[in-house]
C-alpha cells in the first residue's frame, strides 16, 4: 500500500501548495493579493518539488495520471498499478483542494468574482477554443514527460538533482505556455480540485465548468504524455 499512500499524500501536498498560491495571489483580502504570475509559476514548481523529494523513493513521485499511463505504455511501469495510482492521485488532489478551501474560507467569502474562485481550483482557457486548448495541454505535457524521460536516462546525475530539473521543467512550461490554458498538464491536478469546487459550500461560486474540465485538461495531457514516451522510445539514442 505504500506507493498508493505516497501518491495520495504527495498529490494532496502538491494541490495544497499549488492551489494555495493561487488563493494567496488572487483572492480578495489575501495578504499576498496581486503577487502575480511569477510567484504562481515558481510556487507550482515548488509544489511538485516538495512532495517529489518526500515520496520519490516510495512511489516514483508521479502525482499525475498522464505520466503514470505514459510510463505504463512504454513498459517502465506496471499496468496493474495504474488504476490504484490514478485513484490515489485524484483523491489526493480532491482532499488537498478541500484543505485549501478551509484555510482560505474567509478570503473566498470576500471575493465576488466567480471566475477567480473557480480559477484557484481548476484551469481554464484565456481564449476558448477546444482544439487549440487541447493542443496546448497536449504539447505542455509532451514537454514535461519527454524531458522527464530524458533526465531519467542521463548517467551520473546525483540523487535529488533530477527532481530539481523537474522543478525547472514545470516553471518553464508555466512561464512559456501557462497563459493559454493555465497549464494543467496533469488530469488529477484539475479534476480533483474541480470536483471539490463543485461540492464545497463556496459562497456564490458559480459553475464548475465541467464541459471544459472533463475534456481538455484530462485527455490533452494523456495524449501528450503518450506521444512523448512513444517518440522518446523511437529515437535511436
């Protein structure tokens, strides 16, 4: 059970820190209101880095169904463990989002804009265009997974340095492509918090926008991740 518990706790921490920075920067009456996108992108990178150091040895620190599925596709992860990993990841993201709401409840109550409230939980496009939004999520996740595969095959990297590189990858994707769709690049990161938004008693919260959320941030990353491992495996390194 240790790998599943690790994926649950790791994803919970990821969302607690990641959605937490969005609350910190965007919600009214937050002490860091207006911190900006640089703070958000760096904080999301750190949100992945912190649990990766804690749970890397126990579970591989996937925290991402798209990455888990892609690694199973290329044979480096056991398909039998995929369902349990995905359930643990989505559940951890859901619980992490609930903790964020509890911590920032007063700030949610003070914020009137419904889009801002949803935006601290789930991603959304700056310009709605399903095809291009899907492509953005696919390409962002392609970069993430292709780079992770590359780092994993570099000899001589000291223990822990690979996780620092992943931090850099996350920040790079966010700073370069994040303005398109909010760079979910992880189905659990979007679905778990979106479900939490749907069920939580958030004051005047508005729609959870599942019309977008059940398509683009779930299947875009999965497609991009699978293409990444297939292309990486086809290159005669």
